[in-house]
């Protein structure tokens, strides 16, 4: 009987881990997003994520940027998610995708710094996932 219980516990753990991994990739839709230049604080784009949890940033020049998401959401809601994944997928095939994890920051929602590498300006599709 203990063997059946151990086997059942193992199966339940596997199912829980699988659903947790899937939940970690759900799009975060309808969230306010602000991207700023770290050099001068200038707002590059202020938008809301679409139904795919995405938005487009056109022609980002090389440099350091700050991406803030969910600044208008209650902090309790942000803390419940524990963190969001931020993926920048470049339009140019020569550029590499950028991936980050963002954690809640009091008063700012989720915030992460992004470095656009040296080279020409690149457009990115940004995906925000839970």
C-alpha cells in the first residue's frame, strides 16, 4: 500500500511541476508598460500589452533602458505573481533575443534594465509572461 501511495505522490508532484511550468509562460495582457532611456530618462514608449502579452518597440538604439510593467496595478497583485518574464525578440535576424526576469518593485510594478547591444537600431517585439 505504501508503494501505491509513493507512486501516486510522485505522479501528483510531476503533474504539479508541469502545470507550474506552463503557468510560468502565460501572457500578461492589458498591463501598462513604460520603457525609458537610462541615459536621460526620456520615455521611449508608453503602452499596454496586447492579447499576446506583447508590444512593439521600433528602432531601439544601442544603450541602457528601463522597462517598467504594471506600475498601475496594486502591489498585492504583483507580489502574487512573484515575477514576470520579459523577452525581447528582434526584428533583425542578426540580433540576439534578450530574456530577463522582473520582480515587484514598490511603486513601480515590475522593473528590469535592458541593454541593447552596440550596432544599428533594432525593432523588438516585447513579450511579458507570468
